[in-house]
C-alpha cells in the first residue's frame, strides 16, 4: 500500500469520526446511522450510562432515539487518534473521547466522561463504514 493510499484511508476514517460526533452534537444523530456498516456493532462498556452492545439495524433506532432527546445538549471532543492498522479496505483506530453533557436548559459544562474508543472501519460499497465501535469510559462523573 502506497503512502498516498495510507494517507487517504487515514483522512477518510478521521473525517468519519469527526462527522459522527458533529452530527450528534448538532441534533442530527439519526444521520449517523449511515456511517455504520449494516452488520456493525456499537458497544458501550462498563461505566457507560447504558452498558451493552447494539447491532445492525438497532443502531439506527438507537441513533433516532438519541436525536429525540431534545433536552440533551452535548459536545464531544476527540484526541490522540492512533491508527493501529491500515489496509486498502480497512483500518483499526483508537482515540480518546471527552463528552460534555447537560440535560437541562442551564447547559452547565459538566464533563460526563472520558473514554477510550476503539473502532474498525471497512470499505463497503465504495465508502468507509464503522464495522465496530467500543466505548470504554475511563473517568466518569457518576
């Protein structure tokens, strides 16, 4: 794989990560469903508000439910993006996530948690899609 191909995969996956959280933070969480592979898994580890794994079409339902939480005001911040493996049609990436969340009109800037996130992205129908995402909170306000 050429350096140019590697850079292209990095850019496409990184853009997808940032796009996902921008959509959630701007009230369009349902649109994030298109970023997932049809057979994807989304796992929230121990320390998450609702630990467990969501798969396939249930991811769309979960993202629609998140969008309908009109009182939830969030901002997600991503850092330390590390690619552990890059190939022409897939990539494994990990990063740190800080979530600020307010569930009322005060919008007090309270960090809800800091988490380690691990993902696998694969090429599907000409686009990189999330095949798996695991969110493991390392610090939590609760």
